[in-house]
C-alpha cells in the first residue's frame, strides 16, 4: 500500500514538474508575442496619425477651394 502511494506521489510530482516547465515556455512565448505586438501597434498608431493629418489638410484645402 505504501509503495503504491509513493509511486503515485512520484507520478504526480513528475506531472507537476512537466506542467511547470510548459508554463515557463508559454510565459516566454507570450513575452515575445507581447514585444512584437507592441511594435505593430506603435506602427499602426503612427500610420493612423499621419493619415489623419494628411486627410485633415486635404479637407481644409478642398474647403478653401470651394469658398472662393
């Protein structure tokens, strides 16, 4: 009985170690994805700001053209 309990505890311990290692790998992978996404989001925000500025100037020029 006690050998069976010890064996099962060993299996549980090994499983927990494996889960912990896998979780560490996932954490590293998520950190990498977060870094890449931050870069993409920064470029997207910059593109949106530049496009918005260009459109604002274009609309202002068109309005001025029709005023005169």
